[in-house]
């Protein structure tokens, strides 16, 4: 049996060792290493499926004292997703001029920390891992050392330090009252607490920080700065938007489960998720910068995920978890292809990019498939996760709200998809790097296979079975076609000639305003809990 702590330590150890090797050799070895790591994590995933949750106590101390690692189905599936995406990114970056020893060390260290967040069973350990990841991500955002990237990197760092200070405050209060921070022990201890009011402040402090990490309304304004900053390497943006933001959602799930004996805020966060989804696609549509459009779209999709996991329906919950996987794949692909497009066209302005299909056929194909995934087109991965979330909401107002959210997503990507068509103004087909094309096409095909074999993948990943009913799926197909037609009418009828939402681009929260929004969110949570408990 492979020890869990080696899965966390190996990337950072390897990233240190390869600094001693010539860069060309190091690059090739890193791809090989990542493939081996993916196999090792897959073996752990199979072991969890066969024998149940794996617990590992570092040092042999009792459960509530030692550093405890836990691999259940969700944690091992997320670790598997992490290794798969990092394998794709390390392959993608092979021929990049800025990819030196330091970049790879930082990138592999980030992988170690992300896997550690998923496998850790202790809230304080997670706090330490997130703080370390924040520092590394800040350096990666600023890696090309332009003025704007340095500003965006520092904004990201300072905002997350403030948020995690709230988290640490909640941890301290929780430990003082309960005496444990282990998730399993915490759930048991909280079930014995007779006064729920005593947990309001610890919960409010921690959930405020977690909501910011997950980019929920109104705490998402840091995300576009971090994920869409102009000079951040595209593979860094892909990992941040496709994967790292999910650590906030993952921690939200764990925290909600631990506090479930005393506090239930699922209905509140379902509503907040719904609002986040709407605000996200509205702000995405207002953008002309293709990376910012994709970044705000991530905010919208996180809102959709939060709706699913908080709805209280098994179908919606597992649909939300599957959408975490799906979004990681198609959004990573979209950010990588966007980076390739920006490199070729020397601009990020959507209005200035035309004819990608003719100039960059492989990139155009990967972009189309990823768009079909994110809008929930039949046969693609997003259709399965959105279908399950929609089925879980059947008969409620959320069902109609989800139709509206998907309509908004369709309109956003009708706008984005314009870069595929028209005349590029260049006579020759772009000579893109073969590895880059292989990666984006490979990831985009996962969007297709994730739709064709969606039910089977959900069964493999989560050991739950939700067969898709043909009649119900047929209704969803008609609904998608109708939404697509309506989206085309709305875009070309109202917004094609003039973007009436462009005025929203002038709205930008500074550091002080974001700190104020964090404080107000915390105050709102305290008042809400006081009223409802």
C-alpha cells in the first residue's frame, strides 16, 4: 500500500532534485514523473473503492493529536484530477521560454500543496497548506514581472491573507471550545454541544474565509485579477481557474459536514450560489478581454456548483460534484487555448480576434468542444452534471433558475465563439507547438468522453448510480435547443452591435472595498445565524 504522505511530498521533492539537472533533461523527466504519480494516485483511488476510506496517522499519535491524512472517494478523486491536470500542464509548458528550474519547482510545489489540501483531515493543517499555496500562487502570477501582474499578484496575496486571518480566528475559537480540529472528531464533538449559539462566531469566521476562497458573491472580485491577469502564464491561469478554486468548494463541503449536527446553512448558500451564477455570467458577458471573460465565467460556474451541492437532493449533490470535475477539464482547456490565441494574435481583445478556426484548426476544434461542454450541449460532459442538478431541482423555482443560468452561459459563449469565425487577416496557418496542440485536443476529448460515459464515470468516481432517463433527457435536449435559439436571438438582436453591459467594466473593487465586503459578509453570517438557530 502506498503511503499518502508520499503522494504529497513527492512532487516538491522531485521539483527540488531536478534543479540539479540540465533544463532539457529536467523537463522530460518531469513529464515522466507526473505520469508515474498519476498511476500511484490511481492505485490509491482503486484501493479506496475496494476497501473504503484510508486513514494515515503521521508519527503514530492518537487520531486527534497527530497529523492525519484521509483518502475517501471524494478526496482521492480530487487528487486524481489534480495529477491529471498537472500532467497536462507540464506537457503543455515543455517548450515555453519562461519555464525554467524555478518555475517547475514552484509549479510542482503547488501540486503538492493542492493534493495536501484534499487529503488532510485537520483544519489547522489545511490552513497552513492554503497559506503556503497562496504565497506560491502569488509568485506564479507575478512570474513575468510586469507592472500589472505584480499589482494583481499583491492584491491576490493581501486579500487572501485577510480572509485566512478570519479562518485562523475561527480555528482558535473552535479549538478553545471543542479541543479538536480533526474533521471526524469535530463532527462527533459538535454533535454533543448543547448550545448552538456558542458555535456561531467560529463558524461565521471560517465560512467567510471559505466563501472567499470559493469565490462566492460578493467575495469573488479577487478572482478575475488572479486568473485573468495579462502576463500570468496560461497554464497557471488554467490551474487556478480549473482546479485551485475548487479547494474552496471542497473545504466548504467538509466544513458543512462537520458543522451539520448544529448548523445548517444549505438554503442560504443555495441562494448565494444562484446569485453568484447570475452575476458571474453578466460580468463575463460585459468583458472584451478573453481571459477576463473566462475568469468571470468561472465565478458563474462555481455558483452553479454551489446550487447543486446545497440543494438537498442526492441527484443535485452528485451532479454538483461531477460538475467540479467537468469544469476543471473544459475551463483548463479554454484557458490554454486562450493563451495560444493571445500568443498568435498579440491581443486579448475579443473584437480583434477572428478566424481562429482557419488559422489554428486544432485550437479551434479544442475551443469548440470545450464550449459545448460548458454550455451543457448533449453528448458533452456539462450536459450530464447539469442534467443531474436540474433533475434534483425538479418542481421547484430553482429548476427555472437553472434554465436562466444556462441561457446566460450560452449567450456568453456565443459571444466568445465569434473569435472562431471570420477572416484572420493572415495568409498562412499558424505553426503552433505540437505538444500544446496535443494537450488541448486531449483535454477537449475528455469533455466528449465525460458526456458519452457520464453515468459510468459518476459510478466509478463516487459509487452512486443515476441512470439518465431517455424521456427526461429528450426534454432536456429540446430545452437546450430552445435555449440556444433564444440565446442567438438575444445576442444578435440586442448585443451584437452594442454591448450595453460594458459600463460594468468600470466597476472595480480596490483592496479596501474588498476588505469591507469580507467584513460585511461576516456580519451578515452572524446575524443570519442568530436569527435562524
